[in-house]
C-alpha cells in the first residue's frame, strides 16, 4: 500500500505498507479522501488514500501490536481466502489470532514460507533473507522485491529477521570494523551530505548492497564505488545487530 508525502498521488512516495502491517490514523483531509497515518514499526508517517483504509478498534489494534505473528519470507507467497488468491510479498504479516477476519487453520490455504517474528534470525538465516532481494531495483520509498528504497529495504530485511530498525535510530551496536561477522551491518556515512549507504556483510569479504539494484560484490568494490561518488568527509562504521 503506497504512503505518500502529501495527500495526492502526484506526491513523492514516502514508504509502502505490506499486508498485515499496523498503522494509526492521525488526521483526515476535508473531503475525507486522504488519511494521514503513522506506521508503528518504522515510526514513519504519510498519507494514504481512503480506498486503502482498513479500520479496526483500538483494542484490536493494541492486540495486533502485542501478539506474535508470522512474517512471510518467500519471494512470493499466496493465501487462499473464500476462493480468491491474495499474493503476499516478503515482510507481509499473518496475524494468527481470534481477532483476524478469518480463521487461519480452517479457512486459508497458504503457499510460501513464514517465520515467527518473536524468534530472532541467526546469521545464516538473516543472510538467506537478504539474498532473496538480489536484483531488486532501486525505488525511492519502495519496500518490495519490485522496487526497494536503500534505507527502507535494509530495515525491512532486518525486520523480517525479527530485529527492529526505526527511521530515527540505527539498529544494534557499533563494533570494530575488523570484528564484523556475517549478518552485521556496514554503514558508509557522508558527513558533508549526511547521507548513509548500507551493506550487509556476507563473509569472505563479500557484501550485499544497493547500486541501481541490490547486488553482491566484494567489499573493496563497494568501498571504492562509494568513495568515488561521495565527498572526502566519510566515516565507515560497522554494527552488530544479530544477538
């Protein structure tokens, strides 16, 4: 579901919400055709069309936030509901509770793979999640294999693995660069432009990163690319996220 910076489809895409993600309504325009929302997980906001709005009670909303859920990990998944196939992207959520509009066990045929969000992915599992996005093209505000924003995309990968990454707070803790292990996060910070570029360390001096698409290359290529395209005031940081 697209979330726009302003209440018009001509506005920039702020982010995208995936199936099952929760949000709060903060405001509505005078014609009640656009709603300004707040996404709990990323702590980002924006505007959605009234056609996209799905209302639930405040109590149900809190239950959805506090209960565990299954998160889709396969590149494309599908659920069958009342004879209709709903196609789901990685990161989509399936809330297994009595609050759902349908009973998971009795009424849905599911094709794909999921994992419990309450269980943190280990390093191997996190890398497996990340590699599913190889060749995903860059798209500002995108959060899918069909178009991925760099910061939002890396945040989504860690979120699928059970690790929170908020828009105003980087995950994990800083470690010496030479102590990095597979699954750790590399950040290339341009102090002049305040722009961050990200990579996930895969081991064996390889990283997964965003050029015009998500790609895998050796660490030296990533560093050389960034140094050639950014100012000289740069800081390279490593953070461990996996516990």
